[in-house]
């Protein structure tokens, strides 16, 4: 039996457990930095699979580091398991967790024979948009000894090199002064007016920015009652651009729109966050090609999406990892269309038969790619020279 056959045989021993893990995480969605049950479930499963597991790494209670092997090439699979507010696992992080655990478990008994170590790094709060799990763990040195990092993300379609762009998430707060909105409105300072002016300014800015840029947000506080001049308003916004450097140029222009709201209304402005942005994804083309071949051998297909592949850009903190460690972040399809990520219908699709097949295909494609990496001297040497 060759190594890939052995990995598949070991994976088959875990498959039913992985389906249960995925369904359990899906049925109990936990948002950023609150993923206590998910982290515990993953830790327990990996302990049973023979891994050493450290919980709370990097000072993050819901992060974890599981390891098998003590030498050689060090390869990590990243597990995400946070949900979106309000619509649960509409980005399929329950599947990411199951696929990553499955890939790590599948190759875990070969570490001594093939001279490598396999890590599963549980990375919380990917959906938060600023100062997320991977960014904080990277800063704390949790990834410092890793030679290559892999993860697979669910999507309506398979795509080996998805466009993942830079993003910055921040909160805007305006403070004004209450007054009776009818009797003596002139004594008030309308914080909601400040936010309205800022949004109008951003709308006008859109015609003067690159088509690659995105600016989107929500009002989180607009006032308490229509007969009280709002003394406080707040919003959460995300700005995106192709690269971190382009993002920084856009950020100053967007911030000036919020400053305009404060100037015009007289409200005081505070901007919080945005200081730990997501970087663009830098795909390792050689590892990505290996993943595609392995996925295709499992029956996956990678359609030519044309302009859609360029236009349908998202962001991930895996981009920050990819800037310093050779990484891949392919998409795996779960036959969800017409539903797409961040829709309630996509959340429902993440526990469908197609999604459960994706757990198998994604985990095995990653496991076989890991074996290719450690067995191919050219790739092994390249990765080790980077450290």
C-alpha cells in the first residue's frame, strides 16, 4: 500500500466522526472569540487521534495548537470555526474545521517514516475583519516554525486560486448632544446627521476610486427615539483593495469622509480598529498545483469562471499567513447555487450531502498534497530554505 492509500484508509476511520463534528459545530454557531465548544470538540478529537494538544495558545482562549511528529518539515493545516452574527455558519467554517482535522489525522501516523511534523492550528475569529485569530497568532509566534500552511474553504464552486484581497474593518463613533427634537432642536448636536453626511460623502467618493475598491458598512446605533436629537451614533465599516499598499491609500480618503461628518455637524468623531488589516492572499503556485491535481483525482472539477473569478473577491486573514509562509487557500464547491456565501441558504447547504462529500474530498486532497510536499525533494528543499 502506498502512502496516499494509507492516508485514505486512516481518513476513512475518522469520516463519520468528522461528519458529526461538522454538524455539531453547525448546530451551535459561535461568533468571534466565543468558539468554546468548537475548540473543545476539535481538541478532544485530535487527542484521541494521538496528537498533543495545547489550548489557549497565543493568549487566545479559543485558539489551539495540535501536533504530531517532532522533526523534519513542519506543515500546518489551519482550522476556522467561528460563525457569522445572525446567520450562523453561512461561510461554512464548520466544514473547514472538519476538513482540516481530517487532513491532519490522515497523515499523522506517517510523520516518523517521512520525516515531517503535522500541526493543526485552530484560528478563531476569521470573520471579525480586524485583529483576527491568525493575525494575533502570527504576531505571537505560533506560526514561526511552520514551513507551509494549508486550508480549504467551501464555496459554490471549486477554484484553486481564488482572489482574496486586502481588507480593513473599523468602528466609527460620533458623540453629539441630546435635545428635544421638536421644541428646541437648536440646542442639540445630531450625531446621526454626522453619520449621514459621512455616508453621502462615501457615496460621492465611489466615482473617484478604482473599480477594485470596496467600501461597505452598517449603522449599529442611530439614536434612541425620534423625538430626541441623537447624541450618539455608530457604524461598522470595511474597506477593501487588491493589496495592503492600495488599501492604505484608500483608507485616508475614506476617513476624511467621516471627518467631514464631524465637521459639518459639530459632533465628536472616534475611529476604532482598522489597525490590524487582512493582507491579500499570496498563493504558493507549486503547492496549489499539487492540490488541484489531487482534487481532480478525487473527481473534483475546476470550471473556468471567467470574469466572475476576478470580480467575486473576498478577504481572509490567511492572506497574512501567506505573506510570510508558503500557503494555499483553494475553494471547494458544495453545490449550493443559487445560494452563495453569507446567505442563510448557504448555511443550510453546509450540512447537505454535497457538503459532507466536500469534507472527504477537501481533507484527502490536502492530505495527499502534504504527502507530495514531503516526498518531493525539490519542494521540501525550497520550503526549508525559506526558514
